[in-house]
């Protein structure tokens, strides 16, 4: 990702550009001194790290209705059977894939 900002730009401008380009709903900037306020000017920092912050309220290991990265409800979920027993028990993988940002998550499932 590359962008050109004016000399007066703030971290909030970079945050907005990153959210739009990367399809992240939440992110935070950190420096060697800790979390950085987005109201600070870009010129105040020579090096920064940005990290994606997962949306709160998500439980489980896959997203079945709403993407934890971008908030989209355009989620594809598949269930694959990998094993089964004579008594009818089975198990396999659940996989969710966000059609907007591409986040793919997997989890094991079992009837046992």
C-alpha cells in the first residue's frame, strides 16, 4: 500500500486510507513507546506499526454471519466430512470465507 499525504496530515488520515484499502474495520498504531493517538501528525513519527484489531463480540473460531475483519455479512461457510464411524458419529472441518476481504477461518467439528 502506498499513499501521498500533505505535510499537515494526521494519523487519522492514514487510518482512514488503510481501513479503506485493506478493508479493516478497526486498527491501532503503535510505536516503541506504545499505542499512538490518531490525532497526532504523521510527521511526529519516523516509524510506526499498524495492527488490525479484531471486532469484539466474536466467539467461536469461524465467522458464520459477519466477518470479524471487515464487518461484511457476505460469508461463505462450508462443512467437510473427514471421518465417520459405524455408529453414525462423524467429524471434519468447518471453513468460513469472507467474500469481501478474503478472511478464511477453519475449525474442527465432531458429532461425538
